[in-house]
C-alpha cells in the first residue's frame, strides 16, 4: 500500500500475463489500474501468447472480480469498463481459451 496525490493505492499480485503482473486498486477512486492483466476484450497475451492462461484467469477471478461491481477497470489499452461488465464476459473468456483470447483486438 502506498500513497500518490493523497490517495492510497494497493498493489495486488495478479500473475498470468507475466509472473510479476500486478494491478493497482484505489478504493478512494473506485478504480483498479489493470495494466495488461485484462482489457474489455479479456485477458491480454504477452508477445502474442499466454504464458499461463489458467493462472491469468484465476488472477482476474480472485483479484479483480472480487471487487465491488461498480469499480472501474482502467486497462493499459482500450476503454475503461466495470467489474460488473468483466463478470458478465468472464465465462466467454474461459470458453474461448488461449487461442480465442489471443485473437482478440487489444
């Protein structure tokens, strides 16, 4: 946990995209900075492939989808969305598997 510009950011380990991937959660802003952990299109591959797709999905489910539904997800690429939207799309990401997810536009 650290402070920037009078708000606290919680560093949450969310491996999968890379082993050291993290998201930064800010309760004060009701937002999570997701980087390349996920976008509106789903999990983000690393250099066109998923190093550990199952682990990345687990991280998303355990670390991001457990936040409040209205929490804004601010990805490293693309438009923001909410945890509620990600929850609705999660099963389709699982069903697509790594090949289908890698084909998504980020």
